[in-house]
C-alpha cells in the first residue's frame, strides 16, 4: 500500500519517537480510508486528501493535552469513521479504546481499518452511549457529535471519578466555532485549549479541545 511520508511528516513535525509499528500504522491510514470511503462514505470527498491534517492531526490534539497512561480506558462516543479514536489508539498502544456509534456501517469501516493497520487496542460496538450499562471509563472522547450539554449527559454516567491525574477523568471533546452559547446552555465550565496554539496550522483556527472533569 502506498505510504505518504510527506503527510506523515505533518504528524512528525509535532510528535517524535514513534516506533516503526506506529509509523507503519499512521502511513496505512490514508490508503485504507480511501479504499473504504469509496464504498461507505465516512469522510467527505473534499476532505479525504487532507486526512492527515483534517482528521489524524486534529484527533491527536487530544494526545497533546492528555498523556494517557497504560491501562487507561477510553470511550469514543459517536465515533463515526473512527475519529478521534483510531489515531489515538495508534498513539497510545497501551490504552484500551471502546468505539461506539449508532450507525453500524461506520463501524464496519473502523473494523476494516483496524484490521488493515494491525490496531489491536480498539473494540467497537453498535450502540448509543446512553444505552451502555455496567461499563466505566477514565475518559470519554468525541468530535463534533452533539452539543456539549448532550455529550455530558451521555458521558457522565460512564465515567469513573479520579482527580489524582494531571488531567482528571472526564470528557474530552473536539469542537469548532463560537462556543459561548453552547457552553452557557450546558451549565458546565470546561477548560478550553485553542488547537491553533498546539498546532499552528491555519486549518485549526477557531478549533478547540474541551475538557470537563467528572
């Protein structure tokens, strides 16, 4: 499968010390997503050629603010085609990721990508977050799935409380635009990090990582 070293270079501009396995996995993503996206549309056609910037690096902004320790358990709520969960699972191979979505065909793409890139630390389930019982996680992650108020309503019952870590257990989500009204309506006080400060690429202007502690 064709690799994209120059595109992987975009990731390596901000992160060093990847293993050969991680480099292989990140390189494999573009070809796998292009192949599967032609059958089941999970990434918009105009975005697929910018997958490393718009999807992979965007997902990894969570890795820039959260140093997830081995054994950490993470749920990706409404994972769609696998973002942010898939890039984070490559970045943190000792962390367990549980990707859920209410649309089964999207999870078919995630499963195929995981198989093609030898990603072993992801489990998928066709369900809604609010229907999950008897499971608890350290963090819930999400990208542009629903308003913050709803995300917190779904995530909060699934989270273990732990404030002993540098980043307390909670919800970490990726959002864009003017969030003032959405945050006000949520009644929450998330910590907000402008992604442009982490990765000074024009695409990330007005995009944020939000963290709400449990």
